[in-house]
C-alpha cells in the first residue's frame, strides 16, 4: 500500500473560454494584461470563465468552491460533468483507468458512461435536474437504468431506500416533484444523484432560493449523507456560510482564477487574499 493517498479527482491547467479568443488574450501571463478587463478581452470580447485551474479532491472530502457571481463556478462544475467542453486542461478520475487517462480527451460515449456510473450532479435549479412530470420514483429509476439496473423489483427497492435517506415519505414515491416544495424537490434531486452510488457528487448552488430553515435541513442532510456514504463532494456557492457549514477545504475563485486554496477553517479565520477578506468580512 502506498503511503501517499492518491486523489479521487485531479484537475490540471483547466481553461474555459467563451468566444474565439485572439492574440491579445490567449497569452496567459500572471502579470496584468492591459488588453483584459478582468476575465474579458477588450479586443475580441472573449470571456475566460476559468483560467488555469489546478486542484485535487481526496476520498471522502468535501471541497467548497466559492466566488461572486460570474467568477466561473458553474462553468467549472458543468465541465466536470461534461456538460461543457473545456478549452484546455486535464481531468483525472482515480476510478477510471487508475487515474492515468485524461477523461476530457475521452469519447462522448465514455463521458456518458462516467456521468452514469462515476458522477452525480445536483443542479441549482431542480427543473433542470428532474423531470417534473415523472413520478419521484421514476426520476430515480431513470438514473438507475442509465447505470445498467434492469430488475424492476431492485429498482423499486433502491428508490424506496433513497427516498427514505432524503426523508421523503415513501408513500409519496408516485407523486411528481412538481407537486413538492422547493426543499423536497432538492431532496429528490439528491436521491437521484446518489442512485448509482457515485464516488463523486457535484452540488450546484442547491440552496439558492430556499427559506433559511429549509436550507438548513438540506445542508444537514448533505452532511449526514457524506458521513454515512463517505462520498466525495464538490459544493459550489457564493455563500460563505454554506461553505463554512459543509466543507473541509475551499477554493476561492475570482474572475476565473483560484486566488486562495486551503482549509476552510483557516480561510475563514485568516483570509490571505484581499478578495477573500472582502467575502469573509461581508459574512460577519
Ligand atoms: N454560455 C455562455 N456564453 C458566454 N459566456 C458565458 C456562458 N456561460 C457563462 N459565461 C460567462 O462566463 C463567466 C462565468 O460564468 P459562470 O456562470 O461560470 O459564473 P458563476 O460563478 O457560476 O456565477 P453565478 O454565481 O452568477 O452563478 C461569466 O462572465 C459569464 O458571463
Ligand atoms: Mg453559477
Ligand atoms: Zn481577445
């Protein structure tokens, strides 16, 4: 056994641009580029939503990604779930070919396989993540079928188990999420995302728009699930309160770059970067 644990997920030199780019904006120097206004090229209008991101995620860890609106959080998470094409960069998953294959380079088919077997995603908007007119059980079954389940009895059993885990009464399994409250819809999304037992769960800004008390219950649930299942998670939020409650380690994004990366407690106590200081102070 090796003494150094290898990461479950590694991201290297990840870039995502929206636009064609030009000679003035494609050279990435750390010093200020006079042709760029933050992450946007003044010459060609291209937005560099993620710029040279590098990070690792370890087994059982919850990693927070925090940053203001437009800092690149959703772009990153969509790319990790293969819903956006990266501009450059590498992604390695320990569960796929021993973490030696850059999965961004894999075929569409392989990415679909990874989506169905290795990843779970909870969208900020339950209307994106669920079919509102299917039953809740049917939503879970859809994910199970994608992950190669075929035995109906087993699927029903698994759906019941999952709904129980997220505290949705099993008696309501046949009701569509459309009839549920916002907090319940998010809980159905979480159960669906967990259905295939993914080692990695990606959580968008899942508590946006929920009442504080409902928010607290959803966050509590996520912590319980993490302790029980030891699933690794990436949680994105613009809310440092959510990040503080859930995560072990945090990346702070600002205009597409990581400006701070460390233990969440340390970042909260002693933020180094001016931008992080601003975020922390606005929380107090
Ligand atoms: N499809 C797109 N086409 C063009 N630009 C885009 C597209 N998606 C995102 N962007 C730009 O990329 C940048 C990062 O956007 P992103 O959605 O990742 O930010 P975010 O951190 O998730 O913000 P929010 O907190 O508001 O959700 C923004 O400047 C945005 O305008
Ligand atoms: Mg977003
Ligand atoms: Zn440009």
